[in-house]
C-alpha cells in the first residue's frame, strides 16, 4: 500500500480482579503507534505522483470533515476538478480543497506549488493555482485514526512545511517488509500454540493429582 506505515501495539499484563487466587492475568492495550521509517521510493514518471520528504505529511480531508495526514501521494483529479488521493480523500491546499481548472495540464513543484498549463498555450504561459498543504510532524505528534489516516494528537497543531517537501513523479511504498512480517507471524503463532499446550499439560496434571487424592 502506497505510503503505509507499519502499526505498532504496546501491551501490558494486568491482574484480573476477583475472589480467586491472584494468578489470573489479562492483557491491556496501552497504545498504538506506527513505524515512521520511510519506505522505498519508486520513480513512476507520473506528474501527479508525489513522494513526501522525511517528517512531511500531505493534508487531506477525512470522511468526517476533519483534517488528516497521509504519505500516500498517488493523486488524482476527478471530473469535478477536485484533487483526491487514490483512497478518495480530498487533498487540501493552503485555502481549502484543491480544485484544478478543466482542460489544463497540471504539474507539482518540489515545494508543493501547483502549476497548470492551459491546453493550446505555449510553455511560456504557466499559471500557479495554489500550493499543496504539507505539514511537518514527527511520529510522536501523530496517531493513527480509525480510517487509517494520521491525526494530530491533542494539543498539537502541525505547522506548514516550507522548502523542498516532496519529489514529483515518484511514490513512497510501504515500510513493511513482507518476508520479515510473515516470519514473525509464524513465530508468534508457534509460540502461542506452545503456551496453549503447556497450559493443557498443567491442567491434565492437576486433574490427575486430584484423582489420585480422591482414591487415597
């Protein structure tokens, strides 16, 4: 998935309250973060594909109307002239959702500037129509929302990034290594199975001991 960041989950052991012996333990999810390491950048040649620089996030409008952030730079311009990501989120500019005039050729500059060239006009007649809203934020300032978009944590207002914020004609891939993830999943599954077998063996031993005591 373009621009995907591996999800990280932190858990802790919590004793189960009750009249039984203090041997029952459950797990609690303490928080979900993400791995902010960049994925591999692939050059596509598509002028609407953009790869964000490190700690730079593209602002989009989530389904609830709130501003979210993504590194998925596979942009599209719909029949209505509005720019969206491939996932369908409206791309935000400095003054709101980006709207591109019809019958124009669009290009994206390294600083996020949007330039159009009307059809039939020479290369000397480009028109700047706006600039993508790209913010600067670290992993500690963001959290993953239910929709998969990143959201600013409470009390944090990401600032607009200046300078070279993206590379046009390229896309950042996922930072998940599929082979490593598969091996880790297999290891975790085997570890879980082993612990279940140990618990069953302990239960069998307890039942056997109880049976011997009843015979005595």
